[in-house]
C-alpha cells in the first residue's frame, strides 16, 4: 500500500524546524567553544525564542484593538470584532512577534510553517512518483467550492470571481503568499518557497528547486482548479526573480457560445 502525502504532513511538516534548531549553532559558526572544544548543550529556556510577550496576549489584544480603531479601515468599512475575535487577535499578534523575532538560522516569515508543510508534501510526492496524485487530490478536496464559483460565473458573474476564488478569498493563498497584487482577472505574486529552500536544500531536507515547485505543482494545480470552474488560465513561466503572473480567462469555446446566444 502506497502512503499518501496527506497522511504524513501533520507529523513531518515542522521537521525542518527541529533540524534547523538543532543545527543553528553550526550555521552560525558557534558549534565549538574556545580551543575547538564542543560547547555544552543549551539549557531548555535558551533553546527557543523568547519575546517578553509570553502570557501577555490580553495586553497585546487591547493595544492592537485600540490601534485598529484609531487607524480606521478605509472606505467606511468596519471590523466589529467580537470579544472572541479580539482574543484571537491578541494571540495572533503574540505569535507574529515570536515568528518575526526568530532570525536564526534564517529570518522566519509569517508563512513559515505553511511553506514547510507544502514543501514536505511536494518532496514526498516527488520521491514517490506521486506529484500528479498530489495535485489531483488537492483539486478534489476543493472541487465543491470551485464548482460553485464556476456556476456563479456562468450565471453572469464576472470572471474576476475565478481569480479571487483561487487567491484573495482563501487563506490557503493569502496566508502562504506574503506579497501579491491583483488587478481585475490578473494577479501577480512572489513565490513563497525560496527562503526555506535556501536553508533546507544544503542540509538535505529537500532537493526541490523553486522552478521545480512552480512547474510540477503550482502550474498544474492552478490549471486544474480553473478547469473545475470551467475557466482557463494563463500563468507565466518561472522567472529568476520569483514573481508569477496568472490571468483567469473564459474559455474561447464558452465565449463563442455566449456570443452566439446573444446574436440569437
């Protein structure tokens, strides 16, 4: 029986963090002490990041909630956080401070765990010749939502709905991608995998490249997602700067049929 990426992701996606935590002194050139003698193992309290905000989520919640009220959302929008959502905000800010403070052996970003989870699954699929199965399974789990958006578009909705469905509407995208800009049906984003791969490849955690992830995972995945919606996409080939451009389009056959009905 062949294992599947989904079964191992929960237990493996943070393995890189453990490896890097254990090897961080070596990356920093601090694995030996004076005279070349090995350093003593760190005390538990020195083995993870402290920010001074541990247990102070309530203080952060109040400070950030007040700051949001003073800043005010644009265009008259209101957030109207419930008390439970305000507590979530305090916890989220505490985690953001802890994540951003973690700069050894590399600067962690807010998407760090999600990037590692994706890379672990993709690497497992590559090693076991299951990249197509990985993409097919991911599309299958999203098919209900994708088909619903496709029906909206066929009922007269804008093709922009397709672009938004794959990107700005879903946390699977906006929590993974740190930098993106959308104009109409076209969206550009910076591929999120480079920072982790720059550290994980040298220690043998992954042998993937950013281009390989783009060509064997991102492009096939987004094309299949678009197909379920009854749409086509144009997606740029891999660029050295890591920026990807994707445009959602109504298939020519569907556009021609719609034009024929209008003339009729």
